[in-house]
C-alpha cells in the first residue's frame, strides 16, 4: 500500500511541480526525496517507487504528446539522437531518464530516516 | 540516518542531474542538455504540435493603436487586417516571431558574425569573415539611413516591438525547438538585426566579389593574352534584358581610365593573393521574372511571374503573408526579419525581382607603414586609418578581437593578422556598395503601397544594393522592367582584378544615375523578362562587370518561349516556370556529336552516345539521357581545361561552362583542346570528345548499378535545415530541372518562391514555395508545401477583403489583437 501511495504521490507532485516554469526541469527529484522521507520504505522499494513513478509519468506524457503529434517530431529527434528514427525508443529513453533520476532521488530520501 | 549510503546515493543523484543538465561533447558538436531536452514538460516534447492544433487566440497587447484581426487560411497563411500601417507591421513582427523566431534570430547572428557565441569556436572563421567584410559596419550605416526616413523608421520600430512582444510572452517550454537543441535563449530583437538580415541578402546576391582575388591569380598564371581567351567579355548567345539594338543615351558620367593600366593592372608580374574565403555565395543565386502584356494573354490583362533562385533551406527564407489596412492591401513573400512584402502584388500592381549581378564589390591592395595599420600610403603621403574593433564572443572561450583598418578604399578585410587559409601577408581593402548608407526597405514599403507605373518608378529609383531587375505589371495594363541599384560607373574591366590602392587613380569615380539604368516599358514585343543575364548589349555606355557574374541560357529560352506564346493563361505560366528544357544541350549536342565516329567506338561507348543523341533535351526526373549528357559535358569541360590549370599552385578561377559552349559553336580549332601534357601530339576536339566519353563509362556503370542514372535520382535534390541536420531536412526529392533550365533546381538550390499574378479585377494569383509557414520541425506546417513544389503544383492564393475573410470556407483560424 505504502508503495503504491508513494508512486502515485511522486508522480502527482512531480507533474504539478512541472507546471511551474520557475522550477527547473529536475524539480521532480526534489518531489521524490520529499515523498520518500515522508513515507519510509525499504531503500530498494523507495528506489522502485521513484523509478516507476517517473517512468510512468514521463513515459505517459511523452506518449500522449507524441500520439497527438502523429510522431512527427519524435521521429526527427530520434534521427538526431542515435535512435535510428525510432520514436518508441525515444519515448522509452525519455521515461528511463526521468525514472533513473527519480529512483536515486527517492533512494536518497529513504536513507534520511533509515536507522 | 545511514550516512554513507545517504551520501553515496545523494552524490549519484546530483551527479546524474548535473550530467543531464550540461551539454556533453559529441563528435564536433555538443549534445543538448539531455535532462532538460527530454523533459516532457519543458524540453522538445513541448514543441510537438498536435496535428489538429487550433491556432485561434485572443491576444491582449500593449503597443497597438487599434484592435486588429488576423485570419489564417488552411495553409496557415495569415491575412492581417489592421487599422493603420504601424499596427500592421507590429503584427507582422509578432507573426514572424511566432512562426519563425529561431530562424530570424539565427540569420541575424550569422550576418552579424555572432555564430561562435551560440555554436562555439567551429564558427569562428565564418564570423571573422563577416566581421572583416564589414557586415556590421554596413548594417549600422544602413540603419542610420533607414532611421532618417520617417516611414521606414516607424515600420521598423513597430516591427521590432511586435517581435519583442512575442518574445516577451514566451515561456521556457514554448521556446522554439532549435534553441533547446543548441541550448540558448532568444534575446530581444532590434532594428539593427533587421538591417543585418538585409545585408545578408546583399552578401548572398553581390558577394561574389572575392572572385576578384581568384581572377587576379588566374591572370597572373596565364598571362593577359591567354586570360582574355579564357574569359571573353560577352557571350554570343546573350539575349539581353533590353533587346539588342536598343539605342542608349549618351552617358552623363564620364569615366576616365587610368593611364598606366597595362603596366600596373593587366601586368602579370605581381603574384597576388592566395586567399580562399570561408564563405562563398552560391554561383547559381539568381532568378527568373517576366511580365506579359494583355495583348498576349487570354484575359487581356497582364500576367507577372517571378521565381527567385536561392539556397533551399528549412525553415524557408520566405514567409507568405497578406497585409491589409484601410489604405492598401498587399500579398506576397516576406522575409522573417524585416517588415513589408518583398515580392508580391497588391490590388493595383504586381512586382518581382531577379538579381542584377553587377559587380559592386572590389578589392584594393594597400600599403601600410607598419603592421599597426595606423598609416597607409595615399596620393604620395601617409594617411591615418581609423581602426574599428570587432569583438567576437565565443561560447566557452575568451573573446576574439578583430582590428579592422578603415580607409578610403573601404575596410581592410585581409591583413597580416587575419589567418585565413592561405594568408599571403598583404593588405586588401574591400570597397562594396553594401557599406554605403542606403534604405532598401523604403523601396519595398513604397512598392507595397504603389498604385501604378509612376509609383513603381518612384519606389525603386532610390534602391541601391543588391541591384535587382524589378519587373512590373499593373491592372491598368502596363508592364515594365528596370535594372535598379547603385551601380558604379566603371571603365572597361575596372574591378575585375585587385586594384592598386595607393592613390585615387583607381578609385570608383561615380555612380550611374538611376534614369540611365537599363529599363523599358510596354515594349511592342508584348513582354519583359530577366534571368540574370547581362542587361544590355555592348552599345550600353557603362561597363557591367565580368561575364562570369551573369547567366546566359535561362534568359535565352525564356525570351524564345515568351515570343512564341499567345492567349496565355495562368496554367501556361505554371508550365513555363517549371519547364525543364535544356537549351544549352540543344546548342552544343549537335556540335559534340559531330566529332564522334561511331565506327571507332565499342558497344558500351556506342550505347552511351545513343542515349545522348536520342534524349529529348528535357531534364525531367526519369531521363537517363539528361544525366549522361551532363556527365559527358562535364567530362568534355575537364578534358579541355584541366591540363591548363594542373600546374597552378594558387586558387584560380575556372572558365564558365558557357565559355566552352560558345567556343565550340564558333571555333572548330579551339586552342584549349590540346592537352599540353602530351608533347607528341596536338589534340583536337575530336580527341577530347572521345576521351570524354571513355572517361564517363565507369561512372555510368556505377550509377546504373545504384539505380541513380535517371536525372531526378542523379541530381538528388534536397532541402537542408539551416543547421544542416539531415533528420530535419527533406532529402531525395524527385524534381527535374537544373542550372541552365527555367526550372533552375539544382541539388540544394532553386526556385525558393514561385509566383504567378494575373492583373484582373480582382487580382488572381498562384504561389508555392519549398517549405511551410511554420518554422517548427514539430509542426505539420513545417514543410507542408514541399511536395506540391516538387510536383510543380501551385496554390491558388486567397487575397481577401476584410469582410470576405470572416466567411471564407478556406479560413481556419483567427487571432484577435485587442489593445491592452
């Protein structure tokens, strides 16, 4: 239960923080730290909740934007980055980048309260 | 708290964020800040425009006097309805910024020699070149002139305010894609940037002047007599803009030729420059325009056509627009970066431009007392040079400072401190009319407002640089053309070579008065046209510049076609603009084939000749004959001249293809046919032609193997993104044509805007350009016209009155500008 709540909270907070242009792009990492301090879990679980939250959030956002855009820009960007023009890989890469940062941020948070 | 794991994971987290928050080196360039770039709420995903996007918007804005409306049609072309000119230009600036901000700023950076600031040291040679050429100096002087005129000052101010109003409204996530890719942010627009952009066009269209250095080397290498044979002054096939035989008035400017020309100018003992400029405008920069009178059209009203040939880029150089106020209504192609319509029409007149090609950029060799460049020798005494400092900022590196000596011969572009590719330690100043204060914007402002022929003449008569052939047609039934610019009154060959810069003897002596520029109105033949050929025959009393500045064949075929056409419709004109007929091949093919004896050839060679002889002379995409002819013709060219050039150590200028064609047509014993490396024999054209055929056979075989022998595949036209990123470009476009055809589409160059206007009431027009209205690679309007352009299709232009716009079925979106 704690795990699912953590995931949802990190995702929600991160999305909300992202709406404020004054915050940097990595504001979600701060959200992950805060949530994992507030809801203590085992370190690996904290990591996973951050990881999954941002994987889902960034993945879903990118997926929705891309769908509406009919893959026009993602195909081009996947041609600039070494992804062979494959927009699915680009969405996965996007999700993975957010997930890794949030995972480690959440892990950091979990050690704050851990004895 | 578990300190060690905490510290480790905190370090990993911040390290990750830091790495994703910086640009990492990747080959010669750098990656974007990946974390930011990939962030769906900040980075490039925010530029992925929904396919069904609505552009509708109400914009509350300070800076306009009255409320205004903009209607967008289904091609995203805006139709601006403002209550006054100032508001119209404000909105034009706003729209240019909304749809093309990155491009317009990037072009201004390029013109101002500031690319190193955003890209890094790799752009320093280009930046230095533009600074030393005096682009900023010229733009500053032009800005002064434009600011002195109240109309253009107000137009520029309003335009700049409009651009900045848009920039001010931008949030970080909305900034255009390329800023995120290169990691920088837009800065405020200024009137100087508009001036810089216009100088970029001057450079593109009159910048060939560095040829003077290569010309000088070439003259020194061959000697004056041989040089004259390699570079004849006029092509016999020339079909000038003003028909041959026209009588010109006596010149009002008498030009005095310096007395010692043979010893100091045509002499070849001086070994001059070995400079290779890092940026050279494309030699094919040119255009077609023509206007036919009502006597030759089906409607009985004139038709005007124009297609400027420039580098093909995405986002396009042009932005299509309609601007309507209570006093005028104009439509056409505008430059993102400047107010007004540049090529277009209004409800009374239409105008189109082609490049005049006149030489207005010359080099002088100066003598300085020492390398501080404070004193230079002029008319028998040391004269003080002013020093101009140009500071080039470089991303991640200390600034570069260029000290440029300013003299009566212009800025000293090349000096001992300028490490160009092959610096030779000499001082060359560049005298260029683009350095002089001038107000080109005034011409376009006035053309936009013109009602008739005399307004047109008034509009263009003050236009200076880059010189253009302004074609004109009006609903009154008039057609006209005039070559207009600030042209130097030169003695024959003045400025073809580097000139001595130690006294006033070789300075420019004056300018040709506008009324003596080549021009005609309502000629009896029923049409006017221009295609970058020499404007006049040799009876014109002023020197035009070296022949290699001018094209020959497009003008020839256009005039032939127009002479034969009657009852012309808009559709006929579409066909003419996209005509792939190769008149050069028509002229030289029989001459070349005459030298071939089929009995001497093997089967492969025979097959090759057969392809050439059976070819229909059209450079259509599926013609193999067109490719083989081109290979053959190039091969003949190299066979004729390469041996003469082989021993050259300095960069030289090569003869024009037209020179070879003309020589073949009149001279069966062309002196350069002999291969000077073979002492046992004197080769003739017959030998040349056979060798040429033999040399291309392996190339043809390779092309055939790769399925690239058809002309479209061989030419392989593409439209490059300005940053030359393939993923953002359009590649492998199946389009015919070539440099000597009316459809002047080469690999990355061609008709950048095609326009056909019939002067009926209301005016009817067709247009297309190889791009799209949006500069955003994430928009479907980024390249939405490209396929039509490739297929030679046009869009019927929507030229609407305000009350019609609201209800027109093709109008899709609507901006309301409300005064805040």
